[in-house]
C-alpha cells in the first residue's frame, strides 16, 4: 500500500458517532457559501455497542471508528490525525436562571461587575442543575449564553458604561456529564485520532438545517436518530434552548422486531424498506417468508410514533416558554416514517405543512464529489459536525488550576474566571470582602461603620500576574490565591461625630472660662473617650451640664445665688456650651476665695485642652447622673413656684460651713489599699485618678464592678472602708 501523505490543512474530518452507525465525512470550505464533501464512509455497528446515544462498549466503537478512518485514508491517500465529533443530546442538561447582583449604591458598570454577575449566574445554574439530578453525577458546563441583561430591572441590550444600583441577567447554561465526554475521547484515541473539536449534536444539526437568517424565526429542529431525539429552539436570531427525548428510531425498530418475529438488524431493514417501498419482504426467525404492504409495517409502529411525538411536542413547548413554535424541521433517519411529522404537528397544534422532514432542501450549499449520494435528512448532522468546526472551533482543553489538571470546554473565549468556575472556586474567595460592619446607636439614631476592604484574589497565568478576565489556552498553568476579608469595623467613644465635632463644653463662670468634658453614657453608664464601641451599643452624648455638675468641676459648694445668661436660674436648668454663669457664695475664713477657685479651674481647663487624658477628663464629672440626664430627648420640667437660690442658701449656710473642706478616705481596690483625697464626696470613677486600670479592653471583655460585693457602676458612691472589685471578664 502506498505511503499516506500529510492531510491538507483545510481538510476537515468529522465523525458522527451514532447509536446505529458511524458516519465519517471529509470535506473543506469551498467558498463563503459552499462546503465540499470529498469523501464519506458509513459503517454500521456489528453489535449494540451504543444505546440511546451513549457508548457502552468503548473497544467495539473504537474498532468501528478505526474502520471508517482506514477506509477514508485509503480512498483519499491522506493520513487522518485530527477529528471533529459531537455528543448526543441524551445526556445534555440545560437550565435557565435569573441572576441578580445588588450593588448597594449607584455604580458604573464595568467588566469586573459583569464577571461577578456571570459568576453568580453560573453558581445558580450549577445549583439548579444539581438539584435536578437524581444521582451523584459530575457535570461540566459546556457553555452558557446571556439571553437578556437588566439594569435596575429594566431590559437592556448592553450594560457597559451605564450606571445603576442593580444588574441582572437571564442565563441559558448547558451541561454534560464527565463520562460522556471521556468515553468519546477514549474511543477516538483508541482509533489513533486526536479530538480537534467537540460539539453537541443539536448544534451540529442546526448548522445545516437552520441557516442564520432563519434563526430570527421561532423554529424547532428535531434530530431523530436511533437512540435519542435531540431538540433545538431558535428565536430572535439565536438558539434559546436545547432538549432531548430518550426515544427515537430504535424504539420503532424494536416493535417491528417483536411483531414480525425477527432480530434487531432484520427489523431495522424492514423499517428502512417501509420508507421507500410499497411492499416489504422478510423472513422471520422460524424461516417463514413474508411479504406485506409497507403501510402494514407503518401501522405496527403507529402508536409508538404517537407516543414519541407527544413527548417531543411537550418538550418543545416547555423549551419555548409554554408556547408551540411556528415551524418544525425534522432531520435524522428516525423521523422519516410518514406518520412522524403528521403526529408531531397534531400534538403541537400547528398546521401539518409547518412540520417537515428536511433533507435535500437544506443541502443546497453542499457539494458532493461522490456519485449517487442520497440527499436526505441522515446527512444533516454528519456535515453539521464539520461546519461546526468552521464556525466555532469548540473542543475540550486541559489546564492546570492550583496544581489540579482539569478539562474545560473551549468556546474560544475562555478566561481565568471560567477555569475558576469549573473547579468550583468559591465566589467569596474571588472578590475582596469587607470586614464585618459595626452598627450602634447615638442618641437613638442608627450609626454604621463599614469594615475595611480586603485584597482581591492574586492570579498568575504561566507565572505572569493576571486577572480573572485574562484569556486562557490549552496547557496554561493557573494559580489563584484566594481573596481576603478586611478587618472588622471598630470605633471608640472619642470618634463619635458628636464628640469629635467639639469634645468639650466651654462655659463662663463669673468671667472665667471653664472647659468641661462632654458627658457620654455607654448603655447607661459613664463612658471614657478611649472605650471601644461594641455591636448594638446605645450611646448618649449629653450636650449640657447641670449646676451641680459644674460645681463638681470647680470643686465648690452650692452657691447662695445662681444666674444663667444674666437671668436668675434654677439648679435644674441645663447649661449648654457658651453659657454664662454668675455664682455667689457666703465666704468664711476656712473657704477658698471664689477668685482663687475659679482661677484654679480655669488653669486646669487650659492644661486639659493641651494634654488631656480620658481618665482626668472624666474623673471630675459629678457622680449622680439622673435618669432624666441619660435620655437626652426628654425635656426638663420647671416647677410652678421656685424660691430664689439666694434666700434658700442663706437658710443652709450653717450646714455648708461644716462640709466646705475636703476629706480623705481609705478604701480597698482589688485587695490593694487606696487613698482618695481632696474631695467631700467620692464615686467609683474617682478611683481611676489614683489606681492604674486598663480601660482599652472594653471591646473584647465585660467590666465587673462591685462595691462591698454589690454590683455597681462608675457613678456609685464609695465611702471610708469600702471594698471595691474592678476587673475585666472575657466575653463568651
């Protein structure tokens, strides 16, 4: 035998690996409109090595493929090395999902957001696909189409450059099980061939039977093979759905075998003869010869045809959103029985003229070099497999992702994102995540601090830094380091806007400026500026002082006269930032002069402004904060009759004289002896002036504060000999 030459680059070798036979086609593109079939060989399986479009005996199928390949090579004189194949629709699973991506705020739509939307859509499609499976089958996405885009729920043709708060899309995703692809690849490799392209049988058939200009119409293509009936629906210029019914020509053959008492191969011949002859002759397994009208054979399978076409019609309506299509093209040998298109039209509820077997009518652009070729519907899919290669060049490729070899369906636009989806890379590990937000309340208003942004996933392709939109090719080595979450949100009392805006209240007392720190309550307790805020904390920022609190700041007793902004005032009146106070006392020989006290208070205020710490700022805040002061929204009520402070204090002069001088007390704090001095009255917060206590642990721990074994807070009184326990307890 002469040595085979190298096959020309423009030659395309396609194999239609069917349930009953394998058709090998070699051809090339003649021009833009025409495809030339140079040679075609058909080999029937000797055994039922394939059932319902699925390979059951790989070695037997490989032998038949090899026989087809060798015969073609001998006729052509060329060595065939690469081949295009198609997977049957029997194992095809298609799902439609709607994916939404809430952006939170108005943003400009870019590639990253659209890829995020696609990832969301594919995750939903995978989940819907898995929910519909009855067995644990590993499925691969062989392609998806975005049917419609939506921006803020409005239909959009294009999203790029628009702004919105929410983007959505309708996805049509198609899946195949691993074993289907693997069995096809193994059978082909055993025949010493390499897969150049793999497509789906309904896609291949549509390449021939439904020209691009026909796809604007709502048409169904039904490819009735031996084991499956594959369905493809077109509308608005694109394919909108794929489907499959696991019944076709073999189901009719089996009935003929039973009723004619012949083996499967004899029954197949009887079925084919009934297409083209008026009378069919055969011999049953008993050796008896029969000669019957073709119409009698057709009547044998009439009920089965009706059953099968009803299933196909129902599937078409399901794929077409509950409506029958405008027309149906039938291809494949199983659909050539005369009653098939008639029954299908009946079940669809369309005119019988709108369901037709397509053969010669759709092969007008196909040139055959061989003589006596029967131009019928059986040629549509084999030629479509070759045309599919010219249109898309689809196949499975191998890539490495994080050291794992994966097989991925090549749609000529594969990106790192597709590889990430294929290995089930978690969405949360792809895009940067913010840390947990912090929600709390200030004066009953909700506040929120966002967590810090994390870092995006780190991606490299063949050692070069890339991103998720980077295109990938066969044998690429991809490394994806997961994205990270940012730090959780934190905040301190000192960072509250009301506190930061002006952290002190400045008032004028007898012409001297006094600076008083703002009073802040954390969950009802006096708070320090450095304390951290926890989730759902309630914070009250008081924008005022009372007279008693001011007196505590300057360490003076009740005055005999009190005026606020030059008007005689009551002790309950609120003193806001910028207010002027006039105070009068009855002086005695044991009392500091008013000027000396105010001068000291003014100097202390200046020092506090230059270098102020949380402890010294708050230690002078008066100990008794009433419930009225905790709720800043409540308004103080005025007494209907008040006495002047001047006359009232004159009656109490003798009592004041007894308590004007400061005293010292000894207490125990956490077992240590502590002295508090220079004040007439003490509260727990005064302990912080002299006892070292770490207040920065407020976020991660709970404060335990006991006075003489009883629960207390920072405003609780302490007296001579009291035992105080002050410590942090880890939160649960």
